C-alpha cells in the first residue's frame, strides 16, 4: 500500500508541477508576444496548486520533514514518548479529517448550486474535489507514520 501511495503522490506532484509550469510559461510567452494573456491560466494554476500542496504535504508527513518542536519529546521518558506519539498522531489525523469533512461539504454545496468556474465554465466541484482528496492522502500518511513511530518506540523499550 505504501509503495502504491508513494507512486500516486509522486505522480501527482510531477503532473501538477509540469502542468503549472507549462501553462504559466505559455501565458508569459503569450503576454510578451501579443500583449494579451490567457484568461484561464490563473484559474487552472490555482486549482492545480491546491492538489500540489496536499500531495506535497502527504509526502512531508511520510518523510517526517515538517517542522517540529522536539525538546519535550526528546527529554521525556519512554512511556511519555509513547503517549506523545499517540496524541500527536491523533491530533494530526483529526485535523485532516475535519479538513476532509468540510472539503466534502464544500464540494457537495458546489454541486447542489451548480457552481461553475468563471473563466472556463467547468463545474467548480470538479476542481475543488482535489482538496478533500489531498486530505485523504494526508490522513492515510499521518496514521501510517504514527503507527510506525509507535512501533519504533515499542522496539526501543525491549
């Protein structure tokens, strides 16, 4: 599961970065050569950026590369470390569950009012769905990392 998820995350990051670069470069060239820019580029770039942010956040959770304050954790004894590991894992997971819940609520609202994107006329829910999907990636990774860290602490105690 972890390898498949890593492949999905990396593919999303590569795809979204490439599309954003191509669209932005084409817009700059168009503005330079014709004096006019493409109206849709900002809309697409912003929505793809949301996907990129959450895919990147998921990879960051997997690699434990987010900023953290570890002074208390480093000085704590093993039972407290286990407790802190469970607490932080639950806290991060709950935050992403709340994000996903309200993201789905937003998408359902956009579907109910048939909201369209301004420049392209696409259904807004189609592009907004990247938000709860990205949250799901982060939920999976935060649970995975919390379990892995707890197991490592348990092995330390033996």
